[in-house]
């Protein structure tokens, strides 16, 4: 393929060299004449392992060249990759001037071109940017229509400084946010030499994945540092602790607990988070991230309450009382807080949980339920059908397999609020459906 790359900074240079190594003909474009001169001389503008040798080799072979002229690059390529920076403004928002300017110039150049052209955004932009800002610019300046006259895709990069070439060829996945199938096909073909799962999705999801990934990395660094500070205060090696924690790939370093939905509860997580943050306070150790966990969890419970209130209905059926499926443990179950609030605000509430029988609970489990919902027995029902038939709003709190039948029991005038995702995409859904994080 013939590919033009706009922006010869970190992402642009690495991407250009790797694509040239994959056999493509690459034209780099930058507004900085010194960068263009460096690349054409086979000299890397940045320090990155392996990059210098690659640029030297492929410029000499004629597979890679750099230019100042946008129009020449677009007219002589099939695909244009936008790799310019999106720096922060003083208020934390993104400065779009560079990426918008490039899209204007690409649009003007496409207006002079009869052939179908593919535009691929590699720059990091917030969800909705392509649809609300960049596609309109490309259409306005090219006088062409996205999808019909030119292709457009979001293709976020996951390149770390110091290992960027290795990351390019060994990514966790290649993400293609496609405007339509043709746009996605072109980008997938461009990456045919990269051995990695290809995820083809919608543009907004692809835009968001990049931000979630980087924020998660920042979160992990901050979490490890706060834990390390606590460890040091206890004369414990924090690196040794985290090395052991990271050996657990079943729970700690895995997809477990990373499913958006309702709040956490149970006998362990809330108690242990409170204990650890209290100990940090005792030792005068600042742990703002750890301190935010419980308040954030409480806000997720409030999100569930808000979804019920938004319906305007006052007869609510709750499916699931325990803090998660396959257990009768109701200790610190977040749904109990939600139920308490609704009852206190005058809602009629009926409840079903196949494993929770208040009369059979024992020990701390029974004490907790009797303290938090002393009249629970009057709200419990014997079946899912009984709850559904007597409610305007049905709320699923967790993913018990028995709740998969709920969509088929609904009437058109009922609302289903799903805090787990178990009913999402069901073929039997009627009435109104609302997910908490989707």
C-alpha cells in the first residue's frame, strides 16, 4: 500500500518505519522542515531503540520519504494516517488545532483526487471527536461524503517510549473503529503483517479504549505507590508485596472485577478497604486514591437509585438481594442500601432471591439483614414471576442465571433496569430497558 503519515513525532516516526518494514511505501509529512530533512537523511528525530537503523535502511531503499507538501502526499497515497499531537489546554481540555488543521489540509487535497481515499486517525482524541469535529471538517473541505467518497477510521496506538517498535509488532490487539466495513477492511489490510487480535468496533468505542487504557495505567501506578508508602510505614518492602500480588493471574491481574455494573459489597471488600484506609490515617500516610474507593462505590448505588426515580413509577420489583449471585450472603450488599432508600422514600418494593430466605439465615448474615431491613419478610416473594407481575419497574441487581428468563416475562408498559448486563441484547426484551453503565 501507499501510505501518507501526518506528524513525524513519536507516534508518526515509529509507525512510518514499521509500515515501511512491512513492505508499504510511506510518505511522512510534517510542518517542521528540520524533521523532514532529518528523516530524509535517515536520521531519527527521536531517541528510540531500533528506530534509527530502520529509518536509515528504508529511506536508502526508497520505501520511506518525508515531505512538507500535504497535497502531494495525499495524491500519491491510498491511506492517510493522522499522528499529530493533541496537547492539553490550561483547563485540562484538549487542544484540537493541530488535528483539525491536518484534516482541513487532507480534505482540500481529497477534493483534487478522484480515487477513494482512506483517512485514519491515530491521534488520541476524546469520544465523539471524529463524528462531531473531524468528519465534518473532512467533508466540508473535500466536498465529499464519508463512507461513500472516502473512508474514515479511528486506530488508537499503544506505543510505549523505549519499547515502541516491539509494542507495534506485539500489541495486545489492533483496534479499528470503523465508519463502515470498507473503512475497516482497508485498515485491517494495512496491518496484515502484525500478528495480533484485530478488534473491529465502532468509532466512539475505539476512541474511548485509548483513554481508558492510559487512565488505567495511571491508576495502577498511583495504587502501587500508595500501597508502597503504607508498606514502608510498616517496615515492609512494597515492591516485594506487589510482586507477590501480581503473581495471581486468576483474580489480581485479570479481567475479574473489571466489568462495569453495580457497586461492590460482601463481607470482605468494604471492611478491608475501610480498615486499610483507617490504618493509613493512623500512620499519617496520605492515600487519596484508596480513600476515594468507598465514596465512589456509594455513588454507584446512588446511580441505581437515580435510574429507578427517573422512571416516575413507584412500584418496584427487586431481583437479587445478596451482594452477588450463587450466595446467600447479604452482608453490605449494595442492593440493600438501594432498597432501604426506596422504602424510605415511599416506594412499594417486592423482592426475590432464590438463595436468600431470611428465616434460614444465621450468624452475622442474619444480624446484618435484620438490622438493615427489619421488615424484610413482608417484601419477599416466592418467584420471579410474582415480582414481575406485581411491579411497574423490575430491577436486576446481579447476574443469577435464573434472571435470564426475565425479559420474556415483561409487558410492554414495564421498565427493566439491569445493573449486571445479564439481559443486555436479549431477543425477548419488550418494554423499556435501561442499563447502569451501557
